[in-house]
C-alpha cells in the first residue's frame, strides 16, 4: 500500500522595499484577498510600528512604480515599496519638502500657493529627522561612538538618504546655499550624530561638506525638472546636448543678500496672463483718490511672483517699474514688499537696531579726528541742542554712519537741480533760513524722484534700503559699505562676513 503524497504547500514570495537602505525578501502563506489584508500581513511580518501605503512595480510600464489599489493587479512575483505615513507627516510639516521623486512635491499651506519661504536661513541649522530605519541606525551608531569611540561605516545607500533629506531641509531656506552654509550644515550633522565624524578630516566633516554641496547641485536639477522658478530661471545653460547655451557658471540669478523669496512660483491656477490682468486692476485702483488699502494689499500679494519674475529676469529700469507698479512706491508697500522678499519687518528692526546702538555710535563719533572728525563735531553740536528729539538723533546718526563708511548718501539742495546722474540718494530741500531747515525730503533712484514728502531723513534711508531689495538693485559702488552696514550689522541679514573697514566698525560698536 503506497502512502498518498501531500500536495506541495503554496507560498507567495514578494520583494519589499521598506526604505532605500532596507530591502527584504519575504514569503506569505498565500496571496491575500484584499489590500487591507495585505497591509495587515506585512505590518505583522515585518514588525513595523507605523502605518503605510504601498506602491508596486507594474510590468505593463517597464516596472515603473504605481500606487497599489487592488491586490489583483500584482504579478506572481511582486516588488512592493512601502510609503510610511510618518514620512508624509514630516513632509507636510514644512513649507516645501520635496521627496525623492522627481515630480511629487507636497506643500502644506494652501495660502502659500506661491511656494514662498517663510523664514530666512537660521542662525543654528536644525538637522531634520531621517527615515525610521536610518534614525535607528544612527542612534545605535551614536551609542557605540560614546561607549567605544568607534565611527560608523556609512553605506552608499544610507549616505544617499541622509544627503537627500539634508538637501530638502536646506531648500526650505535657499536654493543656492553658500560654502559657509554647507559648512554649517555639515558641522550640525556631526554635532547631532558624532558617529558620522570622518577620521581623516581635520574638522571631522570636510567630506560631508563637499558631499552636501554636490548634492544640492543634483537637487536643484530635480527641482528644475519639477518646474521650480528659482532654479528654472538658470536653465538652458551650456551642456552636451545644448552647446550653444551660455556657460553654466555665468550670470546665475540667485539670492545674494538673504532674500528668502527671490523668485517664487506663480500661485496655483494662475499664469502670466491672469496675473497681468490683476496687475491692470491694481494699476487702476492706484489711480483713485483714495485707493482701498485692503484690495491693494491683496492684489500686491497675489502678483508678487509676477513682479519678481519681471524684476529678476528682465531687469527693467526703475522708471518702467514706476509706470507698471506705482503702488510699490508707497511707504506701506515698500515695507510689505521687503517682508515678502526677505521675511523681515524692516521698519521695526531698523529703528530698534538704531536705538540700541545710539549711545555707542555717539561715543565713536566723538573719538574721530581729521576731516571726518570735524564734520562729526558739527553734527554732534546740532545733536546736543536737540537731544530730546529722537527722530533728529536718527537723522544725524544715519548721516554720520554714511560718513563713517566714506560715502555721503544725502544731498542738500535749495534750488532745482538735475539728478539724472544720481544712482541712489535721499534728497533734502533746505530753506534759506539761518540755520537752514529741511523743507522736504525725497528718494532718488536712477535719476528719478520715486518718493517724496518723506517725513524724516532716517525714514528716507530706511525706505531707500527697502526699495533696493524690492527692485533687486545692486549697492552703488561708492556706498556699498553703508548699505552692507545696514544689512549685516543693523538688520542682521545674511552672512556676517564683513569688509575689514566694516568689521573694525562693528568691533568698536559692540565692544
């Protein structure tokens, strides 16, 4: 009597991509009948503490990944990719957090449809969390480093995941981080995860800094393909399949003075034509005797991306901007535009910094000798007679700051003059009284009086600085020290690397 043989037990083998660094082969007793059942089986089989969704390699499209909606779509030997809901929540917590896909970019704030960055580069860069698997490995590596001093051997796949996540976090602040910014991120990475220190590097992170720099270049290419305006503007450079293009390193349009929103995308559902229609409505509103301030602000916010595209790519003259955007040359909109561009309250920060440094500035002025010292003595005598008037202090301090930086910004006048050759300036029209009194104050850009009836010289200089940012103008060569002092010392905007002359002034100011 021959014993009957049992039929072979059926197993369903599948390949599961848990993370880019964790790819497993497992077998289930049978193919589940529903997607929910498959998710439950995988969660138990892989002992995962988080929820996820699935994608699969579709053989109908050369094994490209597609979202899995029905188990019947899976082939006999399937490759699944797990998408953790934790990764989605971490993406949705930032303004712009592109994932590893070339095109799938998620943005949380619907009101920020122009994909604007809310914050400038932080004073201390916060290293983001990585995937669950990479975070676990780093924790184990840090423990081993603290106990035994052993450095972690980082695999190529794991390094890719770390650099990709760092690039996403850096892109939240700028598309073109400087060498110093890359160094800050590398140093912060080593400080948070000391197991990643490099044995052959004097700082422990030289290799990481170089890798971050090159990864940002690759990440910009990815963002360019997805249509991000701040990197697309530098496309069509010379390359192998486009030899007639401009050199890749020439005329790069990027933020150079810590502009957080240098060139934002158009709002969702808008294009150049629709925004141009809004601009015409804004122009008509500006012609009214009493424009509606709420409507003006709303339309200025809506057309910000169109305005920046025009300014950055076409670089129109100031006179042309006055014709197309007359509302921009009003006090409220200068400060609003500066906030849109640099995410800073210009008026508040400007006057707070000036008040903070007033006493020390007066001491420094009194200590100066020579021709500059004589000019300062004259101004200080006027201050002593009007010391109770805060606005006068602001006026004199700003004038003296210009002298300290070896560039006179204000121009006094009692007659009509031709200012066509004046690139930037604050014009003060004086009376014939003795001593002369300021009759009116105006702002000059490219030889045009763009704003008049400004109450004080200090406000005039503050508005002038805001217009330079709003119109993306270069600092005039003769007044570069003045504006860099305002930007980097008074407003704390951008990197703090100063010229020797300004560094000496800052050291004396803070001593």
